[in-house]
């Protein structure tokens, strides 16, 4: 095998003084799957952005196919060299259709007009070839997060790449969808495609990768064939120490009812938003895990419970008050917290500072100002405390949210929600796309919150996470709860599978 890419002493320091990479050197062999592991902020995404031409290194160089990359390296040049990249945060145009997004920039034409029929046919062919089923005519804004991920992958594969970079590609996929994706990626690798795979999940790295490179604080701490390293060794290379698994060891009796949903219905075109007579309840001191294949009403349920949408029928109450009569601000005042699945679209504003993002929903607090006036100093002091407590890798409270890695942005938003000590926390995919240590930290905080008497609704595609934290598990399928199960040794991911697929009911 020959190296398709070689990183030679690559370093990156940003103008604000943040050092992202410190002399990283390794090779990616052609026709292999090469995993890159590391904490949030370790430099993984920065290194891939340099390879894809989105950023330039401060020093060092990259060699692609034996040719050193010039100073004018760009995404266009990377694409010309056969490199494609699927970003952790989508780069799709919401108002366009799937077909329009996939062919964007190379649209087929019929005379002076875009040949939309040809575009739809091409996407349908690609979707069948790569086994990534999507509707070519669906608008991106109407798709679930999982469906949008498929479109991103199709968009990259449509350009005849020979090296495909996947930055946390399974963060928004269910276990079934992940296995389907891996199955296809194995076939593509067998056909000669080279894959660079960034992931925090060691199980996935071991299932797919031939070789692994580990980064920590911008430095390379390991580079070896995956078969030569066990999971504990990789974890130590990533973290610099052992990380203990987090579990809720006891399941105390629940307290007073905090949340009740009765026969909620929400008509919607997208199954991710549709509710069909959903009923559930949640009590103080309890973690209720919501399991389900993504796109079965989870998004609709969260939007109704957080006051973003109103159910067509049925009722939801929070501490005995009708949620439909309360807006989002009133719900937060009453003690509801929300850790959203999309950290940018719903959780924070990328163009605002960390201080501005952490005071969101708490700007009325007396500790942050006097009367109608906010104290910038108080806000920044509070943000600095959260940054330290949650180990957010950031330049400081005045840094923009967009300057943080995805995992660090998630930790900052989680810090904001936990600091409010909510009576109810709706945690939607709280550890998606973050590293081992950060995930363990957030899971421990969820347990701590419940032990302090808060109710937690945990929505996660990570069934191991769900079973390690939840007191009870509700399974959602087709917009309704099809099973209510007590957590215990006999409840396994395999046992949940038939309920999640709609083959069994225990509601």
C-alpha cells in the first residue's frame, strides 16, 4: 500500500493564541479506513479542515498522492484531488430539495435550464447504489436529522471521491442506520475508497477502522493498527488516564408527578414530528429514558413539551399547569430546562459570545444585573465559572460560540442548563458527538440532577447510555408509546429492539 495522504509536522495556532495542533505527523494508507480519535478540542476537526482546504496550517505541510499541497489549497482543489468531506454540522441549504442539494454546483442542464428530472434520477440512482434511502423531492427543512446526514454523505459520494472524510458520521444515526452505513463503507473500502473516520465511539472505531491515530491537546499520542491496541489503551491515549463508566446504581421511588402528557396528537408530514395519541408521565427524582428509532415522533414530542408547537389534541401539563397556555419563557421561569439535539439551531447562537449564550434564559436573574440592566462583568464572571467547572476548551467568556469545537459547544450549553437547576430537564441526545470524558461528565450531572429531585426526560439513540441512566424506559414508535418498561438486568438493547421496530407492544 502507498500513502494517499501524509501529514508532516502540521501545526496550527489561531490569531487569538489558541493552539489547535502541535507538530502532527502520520500517514493514511490508500484503500484503508483510518480512524482519528481524541477529546473535543484535541485538533481532529481542525486537521481535517486543513486537509480539505478550509483552513491553512501555521507550519508543516500535507502531501496528497505524493504531491505537496500549495499555499492556495482550497475545497475546490481538494475536490479536484478526489477528497470529499462530510462535516459534523451540516452544510445543506434548507430551502432546497434533496436532489438540488446533491447536484449543487454541478447541475445537469437541458439547454439554458436546469434539468430537474435528470437531477432527481441521479440522486435516486445514487441512493439505491449506496443504500441511503432518501426522497429526492423532499425539502431539507422537512427532513429529520438522520435523513439530512444521509443527504450529506450522498452529496460527497456523488463527486467520485477517492478519499472520504467522515466527521462523527454516526452522531445522528440509530444503531440500525449505523450498521447499514458501516456495511456500505466496508464495501466502498473493498472497492478502493480510502476513508478517514473521526469518532468518539471506540466500539465503532473497532468495528470499521484498520488503523487509528490518537490526538490529545493538539499532539499525536498514538498511531498504530487497530488490532494492536485494546480499548483501554486507546482510552488512555485519548484521555491521558482511565475513565470510569457512569451508571445509576439505584432506582429510588419516584416523587410527585412533574410532567404528564395525555393522548397528544400532532399531525405532520414528517414522521419525526407526528404524534398519534401519545401518553406518558414523569416524576420528581426520576430519569425516564425514551427509546426509539429516530424519526418516530421524538422531535414532535420535544417541540410540544417545550412550548415550540401546540398539539392538535390532548393535553400536556408541567407541575399541573397546561403547557399550551405557556410560552417558552414562561416554561423556563417555571423551572423547565432543555438540552436540545441540535446545539446550534436550538441551543445557542454561533455569532454571539459564550457569555451571551450562557445568560440565555437567565438574563432576568438578579445576580446578573440591576433592574432592566444586565451587568456584562457579572455575565462574564458567571461564564468563566461554568467554563472551568465543565472543562470547556475556550479562549474565554468573550470568545464566539463558533470558535468552539462541537463537543465544547455542547458542554457549554449543558453547563447553562444544569446551572439553572431545573425542576424538569428535557435532555435530547445530550452526549451526541462528544468525547468519552465529556460524555461521562454530563451523564454524572444527569444522575446528580435526579438525585437532587429534578425530573429528567432522557432522549437518546445510545441504548447503552439509556440503560445505564434510566429508571424506567418508554419506547416510542409511530408517534405513540408502545412500551413502558422498568429498567433492570434483563432489559438489554436486544430486548428493546422489537418494541423499537413496532413488532411488539407493552404499553
